[in-house]
C-alpha cells in the first residue's frame, strides 16, 4: 500500500508531532521482559496490534467527556421526557418484551451507576457517536496495560515525556465506582468484595477475561471474585459465592440471557429476589439495557423529543449524534421534512447504514455504499420487519500508521471505544482496519487493537 497523502497523516497537532519524531517513523509493538504480562495483553486484545497509539489533545478530552455525559443525561431522561415517567412504556418502545421489562425494572432503583463505553468515529469535524453500550458487561478494561507495554519502547517513552502524555486507567476508575457503590449500600467501601458474575451457561467462554479483570482490580484493593450465577447462595442475610460473602455484584449477565426461556426467567427471578433481600447492589442494573438500546438513540432525533430540548441539548444531538431512526414502513420526519421512510432510505442508499437495534460486533450491519441497489432494497425490506435502526453513515477520518515493512505509512480507519465511568472519561481503546476494508471496524472483522495517550490531564 502506498504512503498516505500528507493531508491524512495527522488528525491533530499532537499526532503530527509524533509522526514527525523518531518515535513515529517505525512500528511500536508491545514488549516486556515479563512473559505473563505479554500473554495477558495478547490474549485480551485479540493478538493483533496497531503500529502506534493514537493521541488526544486536552481540549478533545474535555469536549468528549462533556459530550458523553450530555448524551447519557438525555438517554436517562427519556422515560420522563416522552412517557410521563412510565418506565414500562419506555421499555416497550425500545422493544423489550413484557417479561424483560418486568425483570429489568425490579427492584426499583434510583438512576443507575454511570458506566458505559461509547463507540465513536472521528470524521473531519470531530467525534460522532455510533452507539453507547451502557452496561458493566464491557470489554477493553485491559487496554491500559497495552499503554504500559508500549512505553517500554524508548522512542515512544521519550516522546510521551516531552509532551507530558498520560492515559486514564479505566480499571482504577471502575475500582473507585465499586467502592462508592459498596459505601452507598452500607458496606466497607475501602476493601469491598465484588462478585464478577456471569450467567452460568456462558461462563466457560467469559471466564478468562473475567479472571483477568479480577487480577487487575485486586491492584486497587478490590477483592474480586470471578463466578457465575449458579454459585450464588444466600446465607445469614448475605449473598455468598462459594462461602464468601460479597458486597457488590459486577454484572456480566445480560437481560437477553436471563429471559431466554421459562427456566432462565424463573432462575433470574430467584436471583434478583435474593439480591433485593440482602441489599446487594448490582453494577450496572439490568434497566440500563433499555437506555443502551439503539432505539433509544433514535428517540433523541424524534421531533417530540427535540421539542423538549434546551438549545445546548439540541446542538449536542445535531453535532455529536448522526441522524438515527427506527426502521419501519410508513411516514417519518427527516430533518424537519415528512417522508416515506423506506423510499427515503432507498434514495439515499450510499449515505446510510442499517443496524440491529440491539447487538454487538457489527453483526447484522449493512452499509448502503457497499451493496447494490437490489441488495439494499432486500436489506431494507427485511430490517423493516425486525428490530433495526437506520443511521446516517459516518466515514472515519483516515490516519497514517507506520508500515510493518519498508513500504512507508498506510491509511487506517479507527473505531474509538471511550469509557465513561461515573462522570469521568476513563480512557479509550482502539479497533482499526486499513481504509480499503473498513466498512465495519470490529474484532469480529479482524480489526487490530490499539490504545490512546492524551495531553494535559490525568
């Protein structure tokens, strides 16, 4: 692949300085004399790495943190804005079945802990939010270890020292949140015991990553217990796992798993009853599944919602969130104009993307520009009969990355996974692909992993 043109070399001045320094002329790989550290990072991050980190200016960090908090505030406000506070009506509107809503909304809880990971592209104007995974069942917490390993490279370490670069530690922020949750529940918030808990049928697959997070949390004074729901017992008014009393449950199980069939639903009811009796908080509670649904993002573009916005809220949605709409047959309002939605989507194929309203890894995503008219028409027809949204296509700004050979830099597109924990931006991890095959940038599509350094604040 030929070298990227100069206009694509750097997204900001900090990146330009890096690429013009000795550090930026060659690939940087994770390295360490400790094989266990290398093995942990390689296993957690798919064993495919970008050839350099990405960089954020201080002003970009501040804007990103503000924008993520603003969108999350809007998402959490949707039941009140649009459904007169009726959370069950909101649950039905985003596609939850009655039994799922019943599970998600019990026991009653105040506003859920703010924990999530936003998927973002950076286009020529700034970051654009593609989706917001509002849940504790997130990957990417291992990424700060990649930052540390890359700093073993003397050239990068020298550049980071000259620019006073740092990186937030998402695990440290998570540990702070878990301690605060324990204190709010009347437990010891200094050294809480936290169950990292998945649904028992899926635990065999997720256990290695859960154990890796447990080891990271223990560095911060959190006693983390990897486990599955089948290990839960109730003893002396406490939730226990293999005889160990736990203060907080960090949830990996999903609403879909708990309501997959009648037996799972019955077990879920028993489990949540036990948590409620023992006063054991769940981070994050199942109700966050409603707010992280892409249909909820689509509601932010509906005129009935836009009519409730303050000027700053309206500006945020228009700048940060691509136009998004639930896909279905019938009329729709698109930027103030009433249209037949499917006909509009057919006419604007190259500018749109179809996505499942709830899903991961880009599975089921169709980009209009990557298929022909008939294939797009078939995809629209099928999606209109299911639970899908249509979204304005965002094209990520190409960035130059050092080549793995003597061919020079090549052009890559990045998917940024930015953590919000509490009200803090807590770092980001990258997934990247060469721009000529970057329709859907995900690990399922063999994306490469990377990390981010930032200027100006810890």
